[in-house]
């Protein structure tokens, strides 16, 4: 098991964005979130990933997960 990096504003944003992706996907699938709101939520995720920390392995992993999730959302929203 890898050690969790100490909290920082940057990591907290990435962690929040990574947790938001499945919520957006579920909300779209269940029609509980309208596409316009989902797009705004995805914009936050995109912003968070563009603010990632360089050289931090956890940040890199989270950024990769978020980018994959955004690609899935892009397909759902199209």
C-alpha cells in the first residue's frame, strides 16, 4: 500500500475532481443531472487537472484518472 501524500490545496482539488467524475457519470446515466450542469462540473475537473503538481506521484495518478474520466464524460455529453 502506498503512502498518501499530505493534504495541500492542489492535491485536494485533484482528489475532489477525481471523486466528482463518477458522480457526474451516475447523474447523467440516471438523468438526475442535466447535461448543462454536468458540463460545468466537468469544467471544474478540467481546471483541477490543469493545476496539477509536477513531480508528485499521487498528483500524476489522479490527473491521469481525471483525464480518462473526462474523456468518458465527453462521449456521454456528445
